[in-house]
């Protein structure tokens, strides 16, 4: 893990200055510290193709340790597998899981899309939030 000072050196000077303009030094140090650490791989179960229990069973069979996410039952945090390792799994290749950051899972949960609603996702690239909303709406065709 990098120190806060090392992270500051690697980031554009203007970016770091802007952080200090908008936040207290303690908050900036927390932000930079968070940027320096390694992150666990996180994923969302594609409930259009599988379910959480089946995915957890498959991960256990592949000796992949995970934690459930308390605030979102379809999300898992992997403890001992990288994204590259996950991409080799049948679960990934079949579309049963989607590699997605936890922070990216929040907006669809806040929006709370319902079946038969029409949503225009203007931030769709690469589409993780769009596919999450499609699963929440139980919608197979998103275009």
C-alpha cells in the first residue's frame, strides 16, 4: 500500500490542490489513503441468469472466499480472487455475474426502477448500471 505522500506525487497537482480547496486536510488524507489501498474484487449477480445462492455455491466450489454485502443482497465482495481470475470462470462467461464496483451499484438502488418503466441512462458506458436496472426490472431486452 502506498503512503498518502506517494499517492499525492502520482496524481496531477491540480487535482490534489482541488481536493484541498474543497475538503479539510483530514478528509483529503482519507480520500488519498482510500485511493492507495488494494481493492477487493466485487461483483453483482445477474438475476436474469442466476441467483445469489447458485453463485455462492459455484464460488465455494472454486475455493473463492467472499462476503455478502449487507445493503445489497445481489452483491458479493471476493476475498481471494482477482478480476482476471473471475473472468476465467464459467459464471462470468455465461453472464451469471457482472464485475462491478460497489459504488456503481448504488445509483440504480436509489432510483429503484420498476417493471414497465422506461429509463434513459445517459451515463451508460460500459453499462453496468444499465444492466443492473434491467435485472431489477426483470427486463431481458434493454434496447
